[in-house]
């Protein structure tokens, strides 16, 4: 018998497979042999990052996952300037199209600025994959930022990226980690 948490995780995985959580409420019956009044209603988890996804033919083990999920946050001048600075500073952002943390990182920049990031796709089945480069750099976690010869893993606040890279422009960022 599955626990409530296992059911939520299963429902979340199913929802992600088609690009979104498909229902806001899941009704489960604790024991299918008991009468239907033994049902329990539990709320499905909501995505923490406001992104929309589109199903595609790629995926792990043949499961359709989102490729290049559309970023719905809007870039400001500061986010765009920082992304351009990162690209000009020989910084690298290693990630994978299926990585929710990478999508969250991109959403902190917003749609326009995210497109300017020095992004390296590490998933073997991802669009414009640079899997061998990721292996050569020993990238094992996503996102990974390569800044001044150091590798930093995890989603980073834009203020932190600005300080670490010597960015001197406006730090009036719209979104924070």
C-alpha cells in the first residue's frame, strides 16, 4: 500500500511527464476492497517555479519531458545586463533541460536574459548537447556555475552571481532565490 507522500510523488511525476500537474486535487481510495466512502482527498503539490512546458520526443527512458521549458518571468534591464556580463566574462552555466533547478535559475533571469546566458546543455539527449564537455569538466550536479576557475553547484541568487563575477551594473533585480 502506498503512503500519501508516495502517491503525491507519483502524481507529480505523472503530471511532469505531460508537462504540468494535471489536477489540483487527487482522490485516492486507501483500500480498493473497502466501500467508496473510504476515499481520501489530498492536494497535489504545485510547481514552485512558474514555468510552462511543452512535451517533446526527448526524454529519459522514453518518457516525454519538457525541452527548453518556456520561461514566463520577464527580464528587466538589470537581469539582461548581468546575463550579458556573464557571457562576456567566460562564465559557464552547466545544466540539463529536465532539471527543475536549472529552470528555476533561468526564471530568476527572466525570458530575454535567460536566452543570453552562457548555458551548456549536459543531457545527452538534450538540444545542442555538449555532454562530452560536461564529462571532461566532471559536472555531476545541476545547475553548476563555472566562475573564475571554481565550480559552484545549485541555484544562485543574481546578487551573488553579480558579486562573484565583478559585475558593476545595476543590481535592481526583480526576482530572488
